[in-house]
């Protein structure tokens, strides 16, 4: 093995960051921190016991976009936002559906149904979604 002992002068002409550059970065850090705190406060205000399907869908998408939830983790939430009309057999548009739903109870009912059908994967996914809802409400 040969070790290269030549010096590289490519980086010797870089200048140190000036104090005005540092204060600009501090401002952007402060802005980012404020945004993160505001986002955290907003996330704590989620009430899964009284949400519309659209509110749940929007919350879920925000979680995915922010990297706090994977697509796999979102599957049970997606299932809870679906609604099929008994009359037409077609999906009901969530943008126009203002019905408030207790998604905590909906997840619990889903767990019971999945256990009755011996669908252990669905039980596990719904339990994880329930735990996520409880974490977000604290």
C-alpha cells in the first residue's frame, strides 16, 4: 500500500466565515427553530376522537411529507379515511363529507374485527396506528 504524502493546496485559499455571515446563519437557525416549535405545538393539538376524514388524511400526508411516518405506517390511517356509499357503492368524497369520526374508536373496532378474522398483520398495523395517535395527542 502506498500512502500519498503530497500536500493539496486547493483549500488554502478559503476564507474564514465573517461575523456578518455567522449572524445571517443564526437568523436562519432562529427562524427554523421557531417554525419547528410552532409545528410541534400544532401537532399536539390533533384530536383523533373528533376529526373529519379530510382532517385525518391531511394530518397523515403532513406526517409522510415531514418524514415522521413511512408509507407503510400510513396504510391503516388511509384505510380509516375511506368511506363507500351504501346506496351507490362508490367512494364518498372526503372534501364534502363533514362527519366527525372518533378514529381512536375506529382503530379499536378494526383491531377487534381483525382478531376475529385472525388477521394478525392487520391487528399489528392498527395497534401501531393507535399508539401513534396516543403519542400525537400528548
